[in-house]
C-alpha cells in the first residue's frame, strides 16, 4: 500500500507498492502517447520556406487546429477567448509546452524505479505536475465537468464494490489524487 | 545648493494611450480537477506570493469561477499563461478594455 509523502531531513519521502508504481508508469505513458500524437500535426509542410524550417517557427499561414480530443484540450488549453490571440499563441508556443510536459512525465517515470521514493523539492514539484496531467486526462475520460461530478467520483473508494470499468477508472483517479494531495502537503511543509 | 524636485509627469494622458499599450490580464479559471492545495502551491512557487495571498487567490478562483491574478505587458502575461498551462491550470489572457 502507498504511504503518504512526508517532508523530512532527507527530503520528501514516500512509498508506493510495486503494483501502484506500475500503474502510475502506465498512466504517465498514456499521457506521453496522447501528447506525441498531438505533436505529429506540428510537422511543417515540405514545401515550406526553408528559413522557417530552420527556425522551427510556424508561419502565420500554418495555424494549428484546436485539439479534437477533449483530453488534449485540457492539457493544451486555449490561451485566450480572443480566437486570433489564442491561435497565434498556440502556433508559437504549443510545441514547447508539449516538449516540457513530455520531459516531466518521463522524469516522473524514472522516479518510480524504487519502492521508496526520496525526492528533492524540485523533483517533487515535477512529479506533482506529471500527476496533475494524468488527472486532467483521466478526468476527461471520466467526464468530470463539475464539482458534483468530482464528488461523485470521490465516493468510489472500495475496490471490492467496483463492477464497471468506469468505476475502476474512478478508483485509479482517486489514487492519483491522493498521491498528489499528500505530495502537496509535504511540499507545503518544505516551504516553511 | 540646488533642490531636487520630482520629475515632471511625462506619462501620457490615459485617453491618448493607444490600444496596443493597454495592459493585459492573466486570468486563472476554476476547474473541478485541480486540487486546492496544488493551485495555492503553484501561486506561491511561481509568483512568489505568500501562503495567505496564494490561498486568497485560490479561494477566489474556487468560489467565483475565476480570478485576475495579475496584469502587465503582453509579453509578461504570455509567459505567465504558458507557465500556468505547464502546471495544468486553465489560464487565459485578455487585454484591458
């Protein structure tokens, strides 16, 4: 069973059972896959001015379409209600955001090699961000749109009573939320 | 000895400020996923707000549905929005009317 994260002399420590670590690694992989799929549409057209290709900048004529997958939209949201501002922002910064997220998710996977986790503040911050991205994707799959939805899912705590795959996903969501919550408490106490 | 006086007010009349000079606002929106302690921690660690100020802004997001966290130049707010999206928070930018 998972043990809550604590802040102590050696850093931020916690422990996760082998099955829990395997599950989290798979969840991180799923989010990486979703982001990599999105990154494929970033490939620039072949007939593009080679100067643009050199800088990696997208020309104004190559705006990115909004993500069709709602989970991707939660990970890479619009930057403005003004469509023109949002399109420009997405065109110029989305590739960097995807790279940053994938790098944090990969680092989070590497932190799960051992049962006992000993994290520096910066590792714990990165781990919390990766867990948050997992929760954003799971929340979309569970159709959590309101506080009421989120409370309904929070009721699912007893694995013995779970019968559907949606309920199982709800249990997984609650485990990830719990891990992130205890990590945040440890980080907060490290700030003082 | 010459007495130093305040610099004359050279900031142009607000009415003549062009649209492109108007400040931009960073808005963080509520969502049912992000944990309250996570949002508050992001506000503390990224903006350098005190725990009290961060909690206050986080509660405003939670209760009112959104909160204007700060305002500044377009470049500064763009970089804030990018950072907030990196943390997984739903953030947008808007120019002051």
